[in-house]
C-alpha cells in the first residue's frame, strides 16, 4: 500500500481509503458485519476512513469499529453539514465523542455555510482536536465556489468526484489543487458501484496484470490513483474481501497515459 501526503498538511494517508456512505448506515445485527469490513481494511493497510453526519449511523458504527480494532491505526475524515450553528455544534460534539476526542481531517460538507463552519473548525484545530481542514462538493456546478474557497487559504484539502466516466475535476480543480499544494480525496471512484457492474473479460484485463490488477474494480481505482494530483480514493463496500481487494489497488506500479486510456476504452465499451 502506498501512502501519500495530504497536500500541505503533515498528514499521510493510504492511497486507498474506505468510504462509509450507505454501507455503514446500519443498526443491530448488521453492525458486527460492518465492523469486520473496517477490520479487513485496517489489516490491509487502509488508514483513511471517511464519514459524515449525513450518512445516518455511519459515524457511530465506524467509531465503534475503530474502538475495537485500533483507533490509533486510523485517520478519520468526517464532515459538518448544516446551516444551523447549534446543529453544527451538536454534529461536531457527536463526532468527537465517536472518535475518541479527535478528528484528523474535518471537512465542510458540500460548502454549506462554509465560512462560518471554517471558523468553527479552525478553532478546533487550534485546540488540537482537528489536524487538517477541508471542503467537499459532489457537483461540478459548485466547482467555481469550491475553487474560491481553495484560493482563500483556509483549507488543506478538498474532496471531489473523479472516476473514469467523470473527469470534470481534471480541467480546473485538480490543477488548482496542485498549484496550491492541497490534498485531494476522491469520492465515487467506482461511480457508486455503477462502473463495476459490467466488468470486461479476463482477457481484456490481461494487459493490466503487470500493474497488479486482479479485478476490474482495481483497474478503475488505479486509473484515478495514477493521477499524481490525487492523494486518496475512498471506495465504499459492505464486504471484507472487497475491502482487501480495493486496498491492493493502492500498490505501485501505477498506470501511464497509455494504460489509463486503455482502461477508459474498456469502460466506454461496457
């Protein structure tokens, strides 16, 4: 597993992290199975775990799993997501309680009340409860606003969508992140699962074997990770074995332009 510095911050993260949207939003009997996903990811070298209060029970379930299997092994990235100041305080209080009093990477989710939330996160950073501050958005229509925040000098990293079928961030957002030395966490690297449903044949994957590719999912993750401006991808899964396989996509060697174009051509045919 390769580890990469998250922009200008002093935080290093695994190239492949674990997203928690939908898959960790569970209660009761299902929680133990999801804890095993977190355990498998940790054992495979994954350090970055991304969540949000927007994801239902995910923060709590992730926190419980990390208490069992090693909070000190994890870099937690979560978010604050509300325009209401009192609700923001509650979200932050809950997150700190879930994650042993600290959140390594705290993000303003979808730029909601971004300036006011950055004020809160900067205060937490000064208190040592947060190490790095970032901002996220999923929509390309919001990229101009996100880039304004990037230029403001108050954040250390961004989280944006990027996959073989959606490369909009490569036009302006990633060049700006590189110019400002900001880290980049990539959401939906597998297109929320859509891109892995129609996998190419084993024969089609054969030219990628020398890059450690065993599965189509790994090829898709390595496509994104081969962009040197990307710090980490955060695929989500409910299966421990899939978490282990995803983690192996973070092992070098990475693709050159020829291999990336080959993966893109396979995706277009799917």
